[in-house]
């Protein structure tokens, strides 16, 4: 019970950190191209991750761990950042909430396929209700959309769900922060080359907000958030703790209201209450 509670607490911290990812990405692509942004954030996070691995003298992963680490790297280091960066050129942040709300289901499905978890039927009922609530709220907010943007977000959710589940399974052997650090290091050579190839032609026109967005997604979204998230999934269960992602869009909206002074609709509070109940139900029956 204590281990599960620690897993939920750690997972919640990860979700709060991830909540700023899409807004920060949207700001960052105002100054950087999505490919360079994906590569740059991975390179910065990989250098920090490598420093942590050396500092704490972590042993190298076994040969059998390289394939799962590659899946993690493709899913969360390359796939999700690149696909969401491309998608946010076609759709706005409000529209993307529809897809972020489906991430818990994707994570749970891959948790069953890759992690061997078997939640009870009631778990899936609460998961679907929660996902539909998020999607319905996002649709009611309106926002521009496009087929290209929607397809890119669907692909991003699939890649992210697989990366989350694979990383959580691997975290049971290597540790949470070690998994994301090794995945980043594994991707570093390719990402560094692509970062050089896609360097911006001009630096003078890149604003402070774009640099801050890059800093956030590099340090927090790409590294620190995963330290807590993978630890939470490993301790509390992929399917169970993964339901905390249902709260991520609403944390993001709350941050937008507090930091960017954007209006927060009263409906957000009502839907958030429904989501909290769904998360509680999923936790109970997982």
C-alpha cells in the first residue's frame, strides 16, 4: 500500500510537470522549427542525463535492455515531441486537449500488452468515461483543427503511450530516472547530427519566450518529468497511475489562467470534478 501511494504521488508530480509541455512547445515553435526543437531538447536533456549517470556511477544497461530503451527513445524522445510539434503548426492548444485526454487509455492498453497488467472491467469503464469527458470538454471549447493536425496527434499519442509503458516496465529493473537518461544517451548521436543540420538560419529573430519554451521542454518535459513519471508507473502500476494523465489538460488550463492570464471557463471546474472521480474509480478497480 505504501509503495502504491508513493507511485501515485510520484506520478502526480510527473503529470504536473508535463502539463506545461504543450503550451511551452507552442511558444517554442514560434521561434524554432519543430524538427530542430525536437532535436535540441533531446540533446540538452541527453547531456544533463549523461552527467547524472556519470555522477552517480550507474552501470551500463544489459544488451537485452537496448531494444526496450530504443522503443522508449523512439516513443518519448523522438516520436511524441516531433509529432506534437508538427501538429501544433496545424491545430491550436485547445484542440490538442482532445488527444491528450486519450493518452491514459493508450498507456493502459500498452500496459496490458507490454507490461502484463490485467485491470478489472470496471477500470476500463472509468477510463473511457474519463477520456470521453476530457474529449467532450475540449470539443465544447471549439478551436481550429485540421485532418493533418489530428492525424499527427493520434500518432503522437500512440508513440507516447508505447514509450510510457515500455519505460515503466524497464524502470522496474533499471530505475525510473536511469531509463530516461539511458534512452536520451542512446538517441544523442542521431539527434545531435539532426540538430546541426536543422539549425535556424537566423538567431536574431528568436524571442525570449521561444528560448524559455525550449528550456522548459528540454529540462522539465524531457528529463525531470520522466524521473517522477516512470518511478510512479513502476511503483503504482502502468494502467493505474497512467489514469492521472486525465488531469493533465486541466492542469495546463490552470497554468494558462495563472501565468498567461487566460480566462478559465466555469465548465472546467465541473469537468475536473468528474475527472477526479474517474481517476479515483480507476485507482480503486485497477
